C-alpha cells in the first residue's frame, strides 16, 4: 500500500536517518509540520492541545503568517505549536518574526505596554488593582514620615479645628452645585438593561465576550461593519480584544466612549450598560481639538 508524502518523510531509512533530512525545512511552518508528523499527530490533535483553530494551524504550516490575526498572535500560536511537538519555542518564535519582517511591506506593529507574544500574558485587572493599592500605601506612608520629620510640634487639635472651619466655608456652595447636578444626572440615567451593541470599524478584528463566571458568549474575528449585541440576560458580561480602538459601542442607541484609543489589548472589561455609560465621554485632547476647529471656523 502506497504511503502518503508525510508518512514517507518521517520514515527512517536503512541507515537509521530520517528520509527528507537532506532537504531542511524552508520555513518555521514546515519544521512544525515535520515535527507533528514525526509525533504521528494530526492537525486536530494539535488544535486540541493548543486550542488554536485548525485553519490557523494550516496557515502556519504553509508559512502564511501574514494571514493570521496579527503579528502578536502569529508568534504566540507558533510558540504554542512548538510546545505541542517538543520544538524550541524561542527558535520558532524568532523564525516567525523574521518571516513577518521579510514579508511585511510596512513597519510591524509592536505592543507599547506589554510583551504580547501570547495573549495570555496580558496583566489581569486584579493585578492592576493590587499595584494601585500598593502605590497608594507607599504614598500615604511617605507623607506621614515627611510630616513627622518637618513638623514634629504640630497641634493636632488646632489642625482639626482649621479643617472644620474650611469645610464649613465651602459646604454651602458645594450643596448648591450638587443640587444643580441632580437634573443633569437624572437626564443621563439609562435603563441598565439597555441594548449594548459592538460594531467593527475595521476588518478581521478578533474579540471575545464572556460572562462573570468565564463562560464564553461569543468569540470570532469580526468583519468590517459586523455587529454583535451583548445578551440582555448575560451575568456581568466582559470583553477581551487586542484592538479596542476598532469597535464602535452604543448603549440603547447612544454612542459611548471606545474601550481604548490605541492598539493595546484590554481584558476583563465590563460591558454592561451601566459600566459603559460610566466611562469618560471623550479624551480631553479630542475635545480641545474640536473646540479649536470651531473657533477657527467662526
């Protein structure tokens, strides 16, 4: 019975050497494919181990790295594939970087804040909050040491009385301002069950939605103009994407601020109507540029 080219390639010859070793792989994809065949694994086996879609594995083996979701994912997928077939991860990652560098017509996009060779390396919201808490404790402790050193004889009672007097002088204006803000806040109130819709403003953009327990709601590469409505009954829905700037978001038909204005991945971001409406409306820089353009037009 005739053998397939892949089976023949991994079959040892009479002298113990593998056939095909005289023709080294032309690119990292061929090297990964040869290792997979040597391990007697199918593409479905690799997909099961790495959770990478078969179509992406086929692109990797064909050397079509530019056809993957992006440089970050191409390198991350290559590392995961290499682990699955016992190849050196860094060698494969470097080979893919070189392939992307030689095939790209323009400068490659690099993440500015984190090394995202693998999407799983994005810091979680819990780590960010922990870092903020540690920073706040350090600031408070530093202020206490500074005050004790430079003002050792300060009278605590006198300071408290001065603070009470200052608070009383501004309490009345503050109460009036709060009363003026109440109508505006009531006008801005929106039903927490309002429909949340994401619309892709660029083509082939990866995004994943999941609830508070990590259950996946949707994951795909959205086409230009494609929309996704967050289920109204989803519990604490969240989003993960490497291109937060490539989506327009509406809540109850009202456009809200994007999740980001640059190509920096975001993860575990709440996408309930209440959470999205609580975000700042627009960056200050954009508002300043808009007002400058209006003044010039006038």
